[in-house]
C-alpha cells in the first residue's frame, strides 16, 4: 500500500482528483486494447503533469513512463505500466498533514 502525505488544504479537492484517476484507468485499459498509443500518450502526459501538485510523485512517474512507452509504441511496456498505475491508484492511502 502506498502511503502519501497530502497537504490538508487539498482535502476538499482530492476526492475529485482521485475519481478522475479511476476514470483514467478505464481510458488507459480501453486504449491498450485498441492499441491507441495517442490516447495513452495524452493521458500519461496529463497525469504526469498534475500528480506532483497533489504530492503523488510516484503516480506522476508511472504516468510519465506510460507517455514515453506509448511514444515508442511499446505495447508490452505500456500494459505493465497501466497495471502499475491501476494498482497504485487502488491501493493508495492518503494521510493529510
């Protein structure tokens, strides 16, 4: 389980952020099934850019790797990273500080 410390000031908007990551999981899985590397790249880029502001640096790194693997059209890498992304989002434990 990934434990992440998040600034108390983000308490009200964090559920929306995490809900959007759940939607991203479905988008990523659909894109993998369709070999849609453009969508994979776009979602990876978006999440890598927004995650750090919430304190989710590890999620941002996974998303950046999805973006890069999609750019290389490496389906095997992308599949493994999407699974890692899903596991991280589903197992995250947030601690407000």
